[in-house]
């Protein structure tokens, strides 16, 4: 099937040298668990840092997200979240067309391996459809149960929904989705009331539901918009 390569983004110069402060911090986190760095590099053929740590917009307590190509089953080591994918899955359309593959290929930092598959990533129709289905269900549920939720839970779900809406618009444009802190910093540039209604209508959501959901989503977003700091 034809593949649409994602536009290249600026990659970080973050290094996996043991003398580099960020790598040293990751190394220490891994040492606390069953898969320290020396064992990890023997268990995986590729290790890629992604998410807010890779984009240098993480908070001090943010997780470390690692994509690991191999067959291990360890998913969490302290603040390190490991996502495993088997080598035989790397060049499948399901993986190459996924939201995660696009993010890792565009924003990830390779700590091990060559990542030859990243040149073939694309946004698949299935990735867009899945995001549409998720967003539609969440918006409808938020409006239905909003009166039964505490203010903090409304903010929580409102924030998740607004991020998913941004991700959907980015995927529809054939682009890679950045990490959540960058979505949070840019939401008022990418999501206006009018665009929110248009997005909801494109999901076959009734205009009444769209209008009811916007104040919740907007209030949650204003409350959580961060001031980004470099992780360096």
C-alpha cells in the first residue's frame, strides 16, 4: 500500500554518553530494577527514548518512555516505562501506520540501533479512525455524566479529550503527534470554539453536545496550560 512519509522534524542532539546528564539520570533509574542498562542493551536490538524527555519539555518527575525492540516483558522500572515491540512487527503496516510509530520516528532519540524502519512511517486511515472513535466516545460520555463528576474529574477528562482532539487534527494532516506538554502549550493556537464545533460535527456529534462539552474542555485546558521548561 502507498505510504506517506511524515515531515521531518528537528531532532535533539541528546546523547547516550554516560557523561551526559540526562542519560546518566536514565541509567540510574534503570539500575533500580530488574533490567539495568547493560542487560537492556543485550535484550533489545533497538532502544529509543520518546515522549517529553526526548523533546526536552519534561517535568522533573516525568516518566522516561522507551521503545524497545525485542521480546522482553518488563514494562515498568521505577519512573521508566518500556514499550516492547517484536522485531518481526517493525515493518508491518499496522506498526508503521500507527500514531506511536509516527511519534517515535519523528521525535525519538535512538540510544541503540539504527531505526531503519522510521523512514517508512505514515499515518494510516486506521490510526485516524481509532482516534475518531475514541474521541467521539469520550465527548459523549463527558456530557452525559458531567453533572455526576467532581470538578477535578471534569477537568481530568476535559483535558484528555482536548488532547485527543488535537491529536486527531494532527493525524488528519498526516503529521506526527508531539508529546502532551507541547500539545498543552499550543492548544489555544490550534483549538478555537469554532474549530471545536467543526471537529465534533465531523465526528457526527450533535451540535448541542458539542456546545455543552466546549466549556468543560476549555476550562480544563486553561487550568493546566504549562510554562515549558527545558529538561536540560
